[in-house]
C-alpha cells in the first residue's frame, strides 16, 4: 500500500501503532491528541507539539516572507492553546532552497519572532539545511497546571459544544484569491496571519468547566469527528448558530458559505465542550459561540428544519484528494 492510498489520520494512526515506547511519564503520546503530554513531576505537565509546513501546499503565493514566518509559529502555538497551556519556547527548523534571497529568510525569521513574542514566548533554537522546496518545521513547548489540562477525550453526552471566533474565514479567503474575488482585509488576514487562541485556551482551562477541546485548523466538520472519536460521543450542531463573519457572507451564496464554515481549514479556532451548568463560568472568558450539543453517537447538523449527517471532510495531506484547503 502507498501512503497516497491513505488519508493523513490513518497514516498517523499507523505510525503511532508501530511505536513501542511506553514511558511511565507519558500522559499522552504519539497520535493521541493535539500535543504530547509529559509528567516531569511537580505541579505542571510539559506539553510538546510539532508541525511541518511547505511552500507549495501550505503557503499561498501571495503570502509575504513575514507572514510565512508568522504562520509557521502560529500553527504550533495553536496546538498548545488546545491544551490550555502556557508557551515556554519554540524550536524552528527550515529547509531552504539554495537560490533564496537572504532578505527573504530574514523576513521569515522576523515573522516567527514577532508571533512568538506576541504570545509570550520566544524562538529558542532550531536548524537549517538546503532543500528543494521551502519547508519549515516548528516544535512548540508549553506547560499547563495538572488540574487545568484539557484533552480531546473528556466530552460527555449533554455537554454544550462551543467555538471561539468565526468559522470558514481562512478557507473563504483562499477560495476568493483563487477565483479573483476581493476579500476584505479581515478575511484575508485570517488566512495569512492566523491568530492562535493561546490566551483564550488558558482562560478556558482555568475555569475547570471545559471537558474537551481541540483546534479547528483542519476544518470544523473534521474536528467534530476527531473530538467525537476521542471522547466516544457524537455531536449535533445547528446551521443557524455557526459564527460566520459578515464579510464572508458578502462573498458567497448560502450553500458555498456553509461549505466554507464546515469543511475549509486554516481557522485555528478552539472547538470545546462544557458541562451545561458551567456555561456562566465560561461565556465571558472569550469571544465564543454555542454551536450545538454532545449526543450519544453520530455527527449531525440541523438545517432547514431537518437533520443531516455531517461527513468527515476537511483539510488534510495524502489521500485521493491530494492537498488543499478542502479534502473529501
């Protein structure tokens, strides 16, 4: 079997199942969550995540060097946010084509550095080598108080499903660029300069009300499936409650707009669940919207007075659909 015959999640699961390490200090290991979680003693867990990005598949052509650097740091920080963690450092490795101008590399590094500083941390190391395609791999480290750690696996039937910010903005911006539509600065910035919800994650974790959480970088629908699988539950969400930015509504008709909201990736918002009696503790902690509820099984959306199954589509690598903002 070739990797092109598998989707990214199946490949990750295959690799994780091939690993034999079972360290006693590993709370969450390979493939289990947004981050690995290690118990080093004391009152905090160490959380670690890594992401690889490529020029052709991850950085739209119109992105500046600074924006490439910002995104490269932001995608890693977003995983820390999903754990409610405080960032303590980023390690960034770059594979750089030989004909790259040094000034362009400087802009990438500046973007990385600005993003790290914006979220209370710094670049603490990394590596460089020659590569045919610009490739950037980041590793983010953070800490979280043991009582505040949030995983994907804690959702319970009856919990409320919530989302920070807006959904579909980044995917809508990319589609607008590809079809020569004029997207607003707000929508374009969602694609080129994603804003990891570090501070929101810490605030949510501190409430003790969040039962599960992950980021929506691969799209809302796929994230609902991932969260449901990890917690062994289902979800019912409501079309009329999905937070879609009004600038995006100006660009697309209803069906296209819903596709953007559900299936496009790149938003880096937080999808989380809370116990219904804890809503008051959470609703003023960040910009959030209640989008549905946790049910026994299945992933559904209520629209036009009926209930439809929500397919596991979103952004991903490998598989028959290749790379891109959508993946079937």
